[in-house]
């Protein structure tokens, strides 16, 4: 075989081997086999000196062509293999950017707190400021200064949580009235949202811990008409303009006269149903004109100032407004209920 034939044979072999390479390592091995320092093409080129001069040009040209061709076949095989490797890797780790993301459920305010916030905002819009009082109160502020007689049943330790030394977990937000009036001269226009505690057995309409919003408006010329106008506006704002209201006489030690505010039943609109116990009315809050004895306790002159006060249970208003049948559901933390509001 002369050099020309050897070159042609090497060319064929190299073409086949390059084609059947299945990895970059294989390709590199073929490159070394043919083009390396001791490679076949290199070897043949060295033999060129022994070829008769008249054939040397032709065989030399051929060898150079083969060398260039093998070089470029190797390069393109490498690119193919890299491409394949990338493609198979990409499908193994397939990332479909069009899939919807995994979402986390967002937290929400408990309906009670949301309702409390809404109510306070309504009062603030009417010119009341919002203040807070402590949950551990003196018995004096919680009862005595609010004109509770010593024998009043709610003072009973069956009804209140006493913590000793003349302190009690406040049973209502009304003691904040005492704190506010003791800390400033009239006029006073405040609401006090906050938590209260009573020794009640929880049932569909009672909790041991619950929220109230207290309101107090004291000035030199406040009348029952102011009380009625203010609370009627609030009731309409919360429950809607179509809701009818009535003030029903009641008794609280710290107000005289005292009344409870009722609204027409939200379910039957007054016709009578289970929710309103067939009365057509729902009780929403207590209120009245501040008792002169309370003014005496805080050092206000009851001959000069008058005022009205009110207190409402936030859970009660929330359950009425949202149509929740059992007050305990508000605190069971069942996401299926809470996520509805
Ligand atoms: N403190 C009363 C209660 O817990 C609610 C209340 C009634 C507050 C009349 C008042 C009021 O300020 O004037 O049942």
C-alpha cells in the first residue's frame, strides 16, 4: 500500500470512528489516535519525505486535507455530543415555568378583631378618641366607683375572677370610664376597646373572655337626645339604614336612666324567628346617662356636667352581623370558618 492508499484508509477509519463516538472522552481518544504527536496522520505526514518528489505534492495535499477534515469532524462531533448532553440533562430536571406556583394560605384577622377595628373607626370618625385600660383592675374601679352596691350579684366570686389584694380581672370595660375622667377635666369623648373576663360557662352566647367597646361622652350640656342620636347612627352604620332600632328601659348601676338598644331582627326583619326568640328584636348594647354618683367618684360636679355612656359586646355584634350561630366558633381557629370573612 502506498502512502496515498494509507491516507485514504486512515481517512475512512477516522470518519467511522468519529461518527460512532458516544462521549467527549471517546472523541478525544480519536483525536489523539489520528492527530496526536504519535497519531496516524502525523505519522503519515512524516513519511512524506520518502515519497518520490513528483507524487509528494499530491499526497501532501491529500494528507493536509484529511487532517483538516478529521479536525473539523471531531469539532462538530464534540458540539453534537455537548448538545445532546445538555438536552437530556434539561429534560431530566424539567422545570415548567408555566405551572402555577405553590401558594401559602394568607393569615387573616379574626372576625372579632376586624369588627372591633371597624367599630372603633366609626367612633373615631364621629370625633371619639380611642384609649385603653388595664385588664387587671381595682375592685374599686370595676365596681365601687361605678356605683355598684356592695351586695350586687356580679361582685360575687362566682361571677368574677378575683386576683387578690383588691384586684379583679375587669368584668367589663366600664372601669376605664373612671380612669379617663380621673385623668382629665370634661369634656370627654372616648371609646375603650378591650378584653374582659367573667366566670361564665361558655355556651352559644357566652365566653369567659370576650371583647367590649365602652363609650363615654361627657360635657356641660349632654342629653338623652345626644345618646339616642349617636347610638342610632352607629346602629345604622353597622347594620344598615333599613334596620329599625328601639331603646328599651333597663338597669345598670352606673347610669340613670339606663336602656338597652335593640335592632330589628336581621334574619326575619321583625316578623319573629328562632334567632330573635320570636320577639322580632335583637339586643345589641347597654347605655344610659352617667349616674351622678359616678361623677362624684371622679371629682366631676354632677350639677354642672352630664354625659352618656354605652358598652357593647364585640363578639355579639360580630356574630349577629356575620350570621354566625355560636359565639365559640370565633375562637376555634377553624380556617374553614375564618377564611369566609
Ligand atoms: N358594662 C355593661 C356590661 O358589661 C355594659 C354597659 C351598659 C356599659 C351601660 C355602659 C353603659 O357604659 O352605660 O354589661
